[in-house]
């Protein structure tokens, strides 16, 4: 099976969106886990340091996901640049996203 430029562009777009969604889902799941861990600690132990090492590792994991999200946003931006250089358009991407680094929730829907 031969991959055409058009089908590659569609696949890349789909894969980037999927990766961005997966990162967001992982962040949400970890935030929920953090909430559950802290709530459980309050129920089980009056000791503020109980399980602190696990909380610190989870926070480090969340930071890694945020860093990965930043890197993925740069990949997204670069792929948009390449698409434009090749004569394509980025109709499904908000114009101001790459300048501000902020994505309007309404634009993402």
C-alpha cells in the first residue's frame, strides 16, 4: 500500500489529535488519583507525611505529562508549518493558537 501526501496529512492530523486527547485524559486521571490519595490519607492517617513520597512521585509524573504536552504542541505547530510550506491549509486549527499558546475551549470543540 502506497501512502500519498494527502493520506499522510490526514493520518498525521488524526494521530496528533489522538495523542493530544490521550495526554489530556492521562492528566485528568492523574488529577483524580491525586485527589483520591489525599482524601484517603485524611481518612486513614492524621500524619501529614503519610504517603508523601507517593504524592511527590505522582506530582513529578504530572509534570512530565505537562512537559510532554508542551512538546506535542510544538510538534503540532511544526507540522502546521510544514503543511503550509507544501501548499496545504490548517482549516481545523485556530489561527491564534500558535501565536498565544492558548487554545480557546470553544475553538477546541
